[in-house]
């Protein structure tokens, strides 16, 4: 019959205090309970751990070696228990965030950095993919939460608006509009736009069509099967302009400048929302949702464990 961790704790306490009585007081148990447990442990291992006398207890040679070996075992068990407890409370474990936006700047980057700082025991990871792939990951449980542009319902997932960011126009430094500190949509009606065909390119295209289509005339928009970074890298050659969100402004490209674009009500902003499964039992997700809610002064309810 194997011994248990409690027996090891009692034996270590007795060795540290040199007395069953003082060890029992420290452990908050009856002396008879502790001494019987240690005696049972000695019978299991087939040797005495302690020499007993009226003055207390001292370790035998074999007992000293046994206690030395027991200490890391108990410490390891304590760490395992604490890890499980922390994971259950969302203070440990893992959290997978899905997105299709740049995290070089903006709220997503700031949120992830602050979360990692406040929750160093949680293994935070991110995956960048298309909207459909992220929803598939949510459905299978590979992704805990997806943070996406816009605020649209999606069957099977809970969603809440998280934050907004400014819409930014990226243009060559030699473009006439580059001299301005900010732009208006009316300044852009005759411009040519280059967008990536991958997400969130189609959503940005729809925004441009809504903002710039006038009297049946639509803006010139060219969709490219390349990355956002590749589109930005060719703007300096005078191929056109592109539209990014504030989160992508942390990376600079040669001969490219960023300018915010305004409408009638001021700076144009786009909303970001979080999507997750209501039945996701990951405690770290619940803590992350509470973290976002508090950070951005939101009011949505958090799913219970």
C-alpha cells in the first residue's frame, strides 16, 4: 500500500520541529493523529525514520535521507495543486486569441500586452487567419476567442463590441495629399485604392464603396491576392493608396505616410468585436472577458463556469 502526501508532510514537520507535539501544533492536528501517521509510514517503508525519546525525536541515518528525498516530492505536489487551482480560477492554463489584424499598434496589441503582464502564469497565444477559419477554430475549441472587425451576429457564437479604432489612409510621401495632417472622404473620391483580398480587405472595400460612391460613380478599388504588408510596401512606387486600421500603424514602410480620415462627425472609426462560444469552459477566457470589460468600461455579462 503506497504512502500518501499527508504522511510525508507530517514526517517533514516532525523532522523540522524535533517533536511530534510541536509538529502537530504547527499542522493543526492531534498529536496522536500525527504520530500514528508517521508510524504507519515507517511500517510501509520498512525502517525507522525517527529515534524517539522523552526529549523529542531525531532522524535516523535512513530517516534523514528519506526526508531529504521527500521534500521535493511534497513541493512538487504543492505546485501541481496550485497550478490546478490557478487554472480553475483562470490564473493559469492557456488562452488562444484569434484575429486577422495587425498587432503592431492599437488596442489589440495593448490589451494582449497588459493581459500578459497581469497574468504571467497564463500561456497566451494568438493565431492570425481568415474570418471563416477563425470561426471554424472557435467551433472546434482550438480558439477561445476571436477579435474581428465589425459587429455582426454569427450563428452559434456570443459576440460583444470591444473597442473602436481610427481608419487610416496610407499613401506615398510624394502624393499631394501627404502634405495634409488629416484627410476627408471627399478628398479621396478620385483616388485608386489597393486592398488585400484576404480579411479584412473585403470589409474595407465595402466601407470604401459606402463612403465614396457618388451618383452611380464608384471608387477605383483593386483587390490583390497578397498580404497587407505587401500592399503597403508598393505604395511608395505610386501605385495608389490603401486603407488600414490604427492597429497596423506600428510598422513603417519606405516612402509611405499614414493620415487619419475624417467624415462629417469627425474621425472615422471602425468597431472591433469579440466572438466566443458560450459553452467554452476555459476559466482563463472568463477572466479575459472580465479584463476587457473592465479595461474598456463595457457592461456585458460573463458566462458562468
